[in-house]
C-alpha cells in the first residue's frame, strides 16, 4: 500500500485539500497520513463553513465520509510516524500551502508537524509537492519558492488551466488535483487530458 502525507495549512483555498482527500479515499491502495494546522482549520471554517476539531478529529467532518485508510496526526504531535525519516512514504503534499509554511520549510524551521514532515521529505529526497495559493507574490515569496525548487521540491501553484473547457468549480479543482497526483504517478481520470 502506498503512503502519502497530506498537510493542510492556513492559505486560502482549503477546498483543494478537501477535494484531494475525497479523491485519495477512493483509492484502496493508498494510505493517507493527514495533518492540519490551526490556521488551516480556521481557513476551512471561514471559507467552507467546515468545522474541524483538531483535538478530536473525525474525517467525516471534513469530507462527509470516514475511511480507515486516512490516519490523522495532530500538528503538535512531533512523535508521529511522519516526523521520522525511517517511516517510509511516497512523499508529501501541502495543499493549500501558506507563504508562512513555505518560508519555514525553505529555511528548515519545523514549528509544527507539517513543517517537520516536509523537512523529512527534503532530507530523505522524497517527493514534496507544495500548492501555494497567493497573489500577488512578493520577492520574498518568490525567493523562498525558488530555494525549495532548487532542492527538488515541486512548486505547483493553484492555477487551473482552461484547455479542458471547465464547466464549473469542480472542473477547476479536478485540474489541480490531477496535476498534484501526476507527481506521484496516480491517475485519476478526473479531466480530459490534452489531445488524449
């Protein structure tokens, strides 16, 4: 079974994280290790009216269903398996990824489990996909993302394409989810690919 880490931080567009979890729970061969920052929980509440209790987390409160293949870790749990390089995973997705998280990870600062797990992926040379959702971008943002990119991190901004003729918001979400999961060779059949 493949293991993927998913971190949801306090950037706008938590809906991408929610949709990613919905898609991943449909794959019976994928185990998801999920962690959500306090700012991420607040953003989910503000934008989607989803109330997430980080201390008594239930997946159903986030995506409407439960799954034994989604294992939740509190952001303060530095003893969680995903905080160690000896715990093998396929890699990690931070979606959405705040600029604060990007700055911390780019500079090796591990103040919570999301940042520590990302640090582990970098040191172990495992795929790390960060999905920022911010505009405009300052020179500081750009320098931090360039630093991460040079380390092999995939910076995948939440910028949907339009060549697949999206009809609704779900089509735009599915475009980005497809791009994210392509980094792990997970095909979802969510969109019509260019000339396929």
